[in-house]
């Protein structure tokens, strides 16, 4: 899949009905996955958003070596956060639909970041270099806290993403 290309998924009428019922039920109950609270869910979303921002900027700005260093330095936190994010999508969409919903969400994050790059032009890579410098200077076990407090741009919203509370 090419960055910047939007994914269109077709849903059957039955699928839309089921998704609507599940979404309504999810909106009425707090999201808790594997004993974690909503704060951890929120943190996992923002950590993945930061990871996606760094990935896209690495591709467009020639920062692959810095991205690889980021992944090596924060591997444990990225894995933990990734598991939490997957559990969140399982709790929202059920095990059968969690992976497609998560894939759609991750695609939307990448598309959003690609659009941001187009909007900012040359400033995008300057900002990316500064972000990589900040992130790579973080102490161990501080990535998730940094991603959560940073949360500078809104998360993409839509039927296949997280509860509205995470996107507003």
C-alpha cells in the first residue's frame, strides 16, 4: 500500500448492523482490556500515533537510521503498547473484526501523517529531525509518557477507529 492512498472497505448491510450494535455497546461501557484502564488505552493510541509519525517522516525525510535506532531503543515499550492497542481493538470490535479495524486505523494514521507532510512542505522534515532528536534523548521507559503528553494533533476519527473519547 502506498502512503497517502486511502483504503476503502466495503461492508455488507449485515456487517454495518453488527458494527452499529457493537459500537453502541462500546460507547456505553468503559473500555478496559486485559485489566488495564482507559488511561493505558489512551497511551497506547498516542504511542502508536507517535511511532507512525516517526515512520512516515523516516521514509519521506531519509531518517531510516534514526527510526531504526528509535525502534531498538524503545522496543519493549513499543511491544507493550502494541499489545494494549490490539487488546483495545479486540474489546471494541471482537476478535474476528479487531485486526481489520486496527489495520484501517493504522492506515488512517499513516494517511493523516502523509497529508500533514504535504501541508507543511519543507518544514515537515525540519520538524521530523527535531522530533527524532527529542525522542532519541528520552530515558528508557519514558516513550509512552512522552507520546501521551505530546498528543499535538488530533487522532483520525471514523467508524473503524477508537471510541469517540479517544478522537475528540
